[in-house]
C-alpha cells in the first residue's frame, strides 16, 4: 500500500519543444504540461526553467484536482551545439517525476539552394515561391527574428558547381532536365553528404526522371516512376493517409494541434514505386501511392515528392501546416539526426558520429557526475557510439577523450563537440493509485508469477509452490515407518 502523503502527486507529463533544431539566437518555445493525480487542487506551484543546468526563469501554475494545466516558456541560445532545457516543479512529496529534460540542437543557419525549373517574374508564380516563403517566414515578413534556414535561388539552366558549394540541401522544382555536367555535380554533392529534395511540376517529365535520374537504381532519384495520375474536376481529390507518424520530419504532426493534414487535396501526382528496401515511403495518399519517398545515397539523403510545392497540382502550400512541414523536412535533410529531444529511461541509445572519430574514446557523464569511458565503433562509412541502458533521468553529457584518472571532469576543448542526451521517466508511473486486483493479476499472469490478494490466498499459493513448500511431513512419516519396521525386525530376531 502507498503511504497517505504520497497519494497526492503532481508530475510533469511532457515539455513539448516548438522545434528540435534552431538557429543561434532563434527563440524556441517550450510548452509544459503538469498533471495533478490527487483529489485536492494545487495553487501557485513554482515551475522553474533551466538552460544548461542554470536556472533562468520561474513561473507559477495552479492545477485543479485530478486535472491538468499547461504553461509556456521561450528561450534562445547564443552558441551552437547541443543545449539542455529542463523544467522543475516544486510542491509535492514525490520528487521523482517533478522534472522533465530535453535537448535542443543549435546550429548556424542551414544553407539551402532552390533550383527553379520554371521561373516567373510575378510574385508566387514560380514552382518554388511558396516553398521559399515557408522556409524563411521571418525574412519575408521583415521581422527581427532570425530564420534557421537561408535560401538562395538559381534558375536550372544557370546551375553551376559553384552554386552547390557551402550548401547543405538542394531543392529541385519543376526542373525538366539537367545537363550531363549539372547532373554529375548534383550526384557528387549528394554522395558527399548533401540533402536533396525533388518536386515535380508541369515542365518535368516522369519518363525523363526515371531514365536519367533513377537509372534503374543507379542514379540519385529514390525510386522508379510508373507514370502520373490525374483527378478530373468531377471526381474527389486524393487526400493524405492519416496514421501515427514515426518519421522524424512528421512526428510533430501526431499532435492534432499541429494542423489538420486531412485538409490537403491533391489533384495530380507522379506514381512513385519504392522498393521498400533501399527506398521507403513515409507519407502516402489515400489512393495507395506514396506522396514522399526517401532514400539514402552514400552519405547523403534524397526525398522525392509526388506532387508540386506550389498550388498547381494541390492545395498543400495553402495549408497553415505547410510551413512547419517543409521546415522539418529540410532540417531532416540537413541534419539527419536519429536522436530525439528526449527518451525514456530503460532504453539504450546509438549516437551517430563523424567517420573520422571511429575507434576513439569518449567520456559519458551522468546527471550524478559519474563518468564512464565509451569507445566509438565503425562499420563501412559510418561511426557510432553505443550509450548503455540507464534508469537515471536527467541530462547526460558525452565529450571526446578518456576520463581523467583522478576522477575530475573530462576537459572540454571545443564546446560544440559536446553531445547531450536527455532521459525522462514514463509519465504513466506518476499515477500512484493502487491498481485494481484484476489488473495486478493480469500483469502477474503475463510474467508467469503468482498473485495473492490477502494472507489466506498467499498461504494457499505458498503451499503450491515448489520453492519453499513444506516437505518435512512426508519425510517424518517415512522415518517413523522405518523405525517401526526396525523394532519389529529386532523383536523377531530376538525370538529366533
């Protein structure tokens, strides 16, 4: 049974980041949800915001009985690298779930090249004009805030190798074809680690892309193209197939508040055919065909869209969620990070590293200051670091080099080389109410264990167990029988 003072419990259910990757000095939002698992309301509870272990702000929150309340913070980091954000709650007697941690990746601006295959002088008439507006909303609105993504636009026929230099992502929009040298330069860019996104358009021919860009799997296009489909005016448009998303660029939309993806209408699209091995789809149409297909090419990554980035074939660009969708896809192409902002305790983690740091020592420091030496590994062109399973919530820090022999903290030469991981407890554990006996019995059956609700049922269960069961009685009866037989034999021998 749980002590009476622990029957009342407050917990931080989640702290949702507005973005996992931001630019230097770009504000990031943090929406904190606090749950009251007890029967009495809590008033004016202190909620602290910490950045890189330093307390920077405190707010007050009131939570109704058996209810939930939320509070929002904003913060901006002035340097690049992995930064930690934590929120802490004060007030109740069970502190284990009163903190929530997350890691924010702060980068210099992502430099992106837009290759326009059908340029127009009129505003918002080109195939990539809506996309450019979505990727740099602050600059286009003459706002003082800084955009994470900075775009440069070039006409497809004027594309040169110098245009690719210094860019992390290239986007093709309604490009009919590229010359031999242009395509060769683009392939080299992707294979060296660049990101590429391809949008079709009225000027782009699917047969040409299948022949020159896909090349039976030897090119940079993610998959084969089986033609194109069109919806007539009298027919219902195609819509997005809604599901629970696992792709890093789409997990944001698992929250209904992020936008109604079901409002999208697509009237024309290319029929993409991923093989499910080298290329995979991560968002589909309700017609059974992919909308986005992804494929790694050497060290780079390519995403192909089945429809346009402007309203020519769809209304995607007119939806309010088009901005976060496109920004997250470009960030994914530029960073390809497989690490989320936070993870649950009890899970191991694999951290991707640059190829040049394979077989090098690293120091893992847990929230309690304990240091463990880890060694990076390599397979082909990939290097990684396996972080062992942990049951300790908090911020973990990974720095290059072995821990000092005297136990002092490992010195950090380059702050941008520090990697951080955040672990939190499962919010389901915060409800301290005793489970019904039927639920406990189901759990016991699942693990092959016994269940006793009271002392009598425990005693009955204990008698049926092989380990610890009372077996002295049969042995005593056997011993007495042997002694009785011995006495009879002695008497018989004595008379004989």
